[in-house]
C-alpha cells in the first residue's frame, strides 16, 4: 500500500471507533488518568477526555475538517483542542457512541480488562458501528467533510501547477521567479516534503499537501512572502 492510497475499506465511524479503542487502551495502560481505585473515576474520561482526543486525531489526520467555533447565540465550549458548537459535539460523540457506551459500562466498575475487551469487540466489527449519526444527526458536518476534500492529482499535474505559479508570481524584492526553497518556506513545508508531494508520495489531502495547494492554487501562503529571508549573495 502506498502512502497516497485511500482507505476505502474503512468508514469514518470504523476509523473513529478504532481510534477510541487505541486512545482508551493507552490511557488505561499508563497514560494520564485518574486513580482507578476511586469508584467511577473513569466516567469523566469516557464522556469528555477520550472523545476529545479522538476528535484531535480525526482533525489532525485529515479525516475531518477543523470544526468551526460556535456562532453568536449558540452554545459551545472546549472539546479536544477546539472550541465547538454543542450540536457538533453531540454529532461527533454520536459517531463513537457504541464504543463509549461499552466504555461507560465497564468504567463504572473500574474494570480495566472489561473496558479493553468491550472496545476491542467493537473495533473488530462484532458490534455494528452506529448509523444514526452518519445519516440523520447534523448531516451538514458530513457534507463539510466531503467538501473539504480535494481530488488527488498526477505528478504531471502537480508539476504543471508549480510551473504556473512560478510563471505568474514573482519575488516581491528581486522581481524574478521564486526559488523552490522559497516556495517551501512560504508553504511551511520541508523541501523533501515538497519533492515527495511533486512525485505523488504525499497526498493532496495531507497537511503538507494542503499547505502546498493553498499556496499554488489560491496564493494563500502559511508565511508571508514579505518576510522571506534574504537570498545569499553569489
């Protein structure tokens, strides 16, 4: 399997429930956690901390777009690393509710083994992933996720896009074409990442890929060209 291959065999709910299992497993085996001897101590982790960590992973992995902050007049608050609308939080938790309900049942007894077995059972698919959240609860976020994805392109198309940008945008000081290392600086990616992107070794929907496309397609750099380091004199 190549790094640019899509995981068509796994649904969003499958991936999120798998992430929920891994995160809970890590916490129970030595991560940040409360004392398990306190009855019900894990419940708070199940209802807020673990779902928040799953959201962090989903956003940073590119499975979901970064959630928008609540509009004025709507309830919201912190969830993972983000400030989200309460409706978004309810929708997201609905995606992993099967895993969370299994967690709650075992966490109420502080049963480490029971928690792990319950989550592993769900990840293996022996318990169906929830469909309600995907189909009926806040579908606009599902549409936003699809809309946020960009099509993958060939190496020839990527090189053509790079050439078009270089032909139409000039260095603000020297008034000549940008160097590739300057494009990397503006897109805030390593030159090796840029080269791997050109050869289709890095996906357009990855974080480096999105930074590169923002620059080349929309002229939206991560770092302003006005702050480019001066070129070395030859």
